[in-house]
C-alpha cells in the first residue's frame, strides 16, 4: 500500500474549472473519502489520480513517486467506477479473474489459487452463486458488485473507487459498506472513495475531503466535519434532517450580544460565543448580519418555557418517526426544524416554546445559497 499526495491540482474544461488548485494527502492504509454534490469535481479528481485524465497543473505522488507522466497501468492502482464496464462475452468468474491474468502482473497464481481468491471476493460481495453467468443476465446492482469485485481482487498500491455501490438497494448498500470497511481494516489497504452520500462517507472513512465547485471546503474526520463544519455548505451537506441555517442580525444592548430574526425571535448569545459571532458577521445595509447553524437535535421544544432565552413560534408541520417527531416552524426566509426525543401530538398553528443548545451553535459567513444545492 502507499500514500497519495496531490499538490495544487487544477483541471479545466474550456472556461470551466473542474478542479481548482486542490492539495491533500491520503495516508498509507487510510480510507479517504471525497464527498460533494454533482459537479463538485469528485470524479475528475479521481480520474486525475488514476491517470485517465491529465492535469493542467499540479503534481500527483503515489508513494514517493511523481506519477504525472505515468500511464494508468504503470501507476499500480485499481479502479471501480459508477459506470461499470464488464466484458459481455466473459462469465462473472472470468470478469473478476481478469486482472489476475494480466501479462504484466508479477504475482502468478495457480488455477486453484485463482479460484480461491475469486470465490472469496465474490462471496464477500454476495455474488458467489453468479460466477457462471454472463453480465447480460445480471441486474444492475449485481453488475456493479462484479465490477467492484474485479477492482478489489488485485493487490495494488491504491484503490480508487467512484460511487462503487451507488446502484445497490438499501439493504445491499449496508452489506457492501460493511464489506468494504472490513476489507480496508483487514488488509490495511489505501482507498480513495468518491461519493455524494454523506452517510457512506461518515460510515466508512478515516477522513473526509469535501469539495464544492472544485474547491476544498474542509478535510477532517467524520466527527470533525459533522460536529464542526467549516462553512454553511458543509453543515447543510451532512445530516438528516439537515442543519438549520438562519440569517439574522447581531445586536448589542447593555453590553450583551443578541441574535435577532426580524420580529420572529431574539436570543442572547452566550458571552463565550461572542467572539465567534464577530468573526463570522458581515455588514449589510448598515446592519451586522450573521448566519447561525444548529442541528435539529439541538433545538429543544416544549409546551413549557425552557429558559430565559426561550421563544415561542407556532407549529407549521409535524412529521412522526418511530420514536420521535420532526417539528417545523416557519420563519421569514426559511424554516426552523426540531427533532424531538419522543413523539409529540401538537396541532398546526399551536404555539410551543423553543430553545437552542448554544454550545452546539455554529456561526457562518453566508457563502452560498445552500438550499439550492
């Protein structure tokens, strides 16, 4: 296995900058995910590392070697992409075994050793009973698992996986994620994994790189990007229900700081958080504006007043879960969502008390209209 390092990587398509001066390192044996919405530059970044595309500028290292001028074959990487490409005239077994038979491969296996490795990988991915079939007789999800098995059967320096389980149903996705994580931990393999699904990234990764329009927004552990998002974009990208993003005004009164949303509500900001508000605030129409973020689980709601900082809003909608409820409140330009710890039976327009757990408040500059992303 090997580490991967990219420095100042840029790729343009005409006037479009798909990857914009991106730099990061993936450690030896690390499960490193690249997360972002469609068009963020995730697949392009992976293709640049693989050698399928050439960067306009920047360097790519695999291990200690600069690989910019090496072909994909010479980079010793294994790839599996969302758009699987199987050999239709081969059986599933032959498709999976194909990389093991490459003339340039140093490791030569006996037929018995080859079959053992193929069957082991196929069974791990739940396709052991399909080895004699042809691709045209498989479902889309089965084909994707064959493609993944073909990539994982090798022992390259790095695995590059682009949405490899995107077409699997929910049950198989859980199984495939478990298998990937087990393989990663067992073999100590280096994996760079592209996904638009934050749940996959959180479940699998040692670290996550988040891209937006070809630019890095944040790199961190799953805990760091969830608990301490660096921007409103990152906060909104990760979590379900999504984080609440509320724009308001910072007001100073009697030596205290308040966050006010028009006539909807006003709360005092804890003194320990005032410096964070100052760093994130911006001037707009002569007022100090700020965007706060708070996850729905940290928005407390009750029929009784919770603290001196509590405020009241009428219930807009309630969605019931098995052991909780999602309660929505309408603000001037957005909605406020709370997730309760138990099911509630509140009526529409019924007023309830709301309180924010301030230690879980985030303060952002307004960088993008994330609701449209």
